[in-house]
């Protein structure tokens, strides 16, 4: 009976966490956008812009995409806030944890979010980056948004706006948060270029 209960728990955990062994886990990848953090082990997927910037193009190893617990054997599968993207920088071996805040991402899963932020190709060697203007490249290096930037350059420089206020990057108004109470509005012309930042 105990074996049956244990097996049932393991199967339930796997079913509840399909991203656990997904594509990127265990592989080296590159951060596709700049990413900010005050505490490397407590980065919120809401994409706040406070603290230190980890630059786009940083080479990492993905350790986990899914449910995380500091206590082995106690995954706390019912808590959305325990879903994380855990990765380690290849150069200096620092571990980072992005806490997935489900209410800020609508139908975008933690696995999908990981696939947006990490890919096996270096964004700084991409055709898209090569096509950016020098102004856009400088803005990406500094982690800022400037008028005239394309949507693609803004994404690399500032990351993805949280989906609960910007459901799609096809929209011409994006809303970011500098911190929990301070937001930034970015508006684009029909041609996908920034014309207003407030």
C-alpha cells in the first residue's frame, strides 16, 4: 500500500510538472535579453528593472524549469509561486532563480517563458542583432529604451513586459514595471518603432 501511495504521488508530481524535464534543462543556453536582479536567487518573472543587470548573451546552464523546493522530498506542488527557472552562469558559476508569478503571465507557462528568455544560440551573433542600428546596440548594452528603437531591440534591451498588462508584443503599447509600484509605458508607431516612453 505504501508503495502504491508513493508511486501515485510521483506520478501526480510528473503530471503536474510537465516542464520539469523539458528541452532546455541540463543544456547550455544563452540569455536572450538583459535581466535585472537585486538578489540572484529571488528574481521575479514580472521583470522588474532594479539592481544589477545580467546582460543579453550571457552563457548559462539551465538547471530546472518547473517546481522547486529547498527541502528535498517536499515539492509543494500546489503553490504557483514555487515554479522557477533555475540557471547557472557558465563563466562564474553563480546560480540564479527566476520565480514564476503565474498571475502576471496569463496563459504563458513557465516552460514557455523559459523558451522566450533562453535559447541555444547567442543573440549577439544573430542576424537580428547585426541588423540593429548602432543606437540600438548601444541601448541594449546599457539596458535602456530610446525613441526610434524597434520592438526586437526593445525586447533584447528590456526583456518581455508581463503578459497580464501586455498580452502580446504585437500590441503597440507595452507596460513594464521598474518596481512593484513604478511602471513604464512604451508606445510604438505602426512601423514598430518607439515614439513615446513615459
